C-alpha cells in the first residue's frame, strides 16, 4: 500500500521555524522526486520545492526562497521541509507528493499537515 504521511506541522509564532517530514512507504521511494505543496484557505494549491531522486532541488515559489529548504534521507524514506523565518502568510496545509521527476506531476499524494503561523 502506497503511503505518504506528512508530520511536523503545528502552531508557530512569526519568525519561528518548523521542520516538516514526508514519510513514504509502498513504492520505490529512492527513484522518485518529492515535491512539497501548500494550500491556504481560499487559495489555489502552490508548489514550493522539489527534490529529485539524486538530490537536486528546484524552487517553484519565490516566496519561500532563502527561508525553506528541502532534503531527503533515502535510508529512512523521508523528505524534510525545513522552514524558517515563518510569516503569517505561510499558514496553510502542507502536502508532499511523489513524482517520477520534478515537474512531471504527482503519482502519489499525502493528506497534508496544518501549519499555522500566528502570535
């Protein structure tokens, strides 16, 4: 059974940091790119960053450059999204998706984890 499970979300103050995890199982994780998305209430889903199977990453959103980074641990089948200098406008449900290569379109999706940035 294919699963992508996000964790690490929660409530954080502006300027704070969070690390999200995307844990995968049931497919050949190390051959897939993983992309992080987010969707805020009333807004369209936004692609953020993607990391390829060999560790190259691509930003899809200028709003997170310099603040968010992505990494993967193939031994654990986990991709991380490290977020710092969080802003209220970063509040959203964050989801991960597995793609054959970055930009291909997702084969598998996680359900998402809520991140709320508020004082």
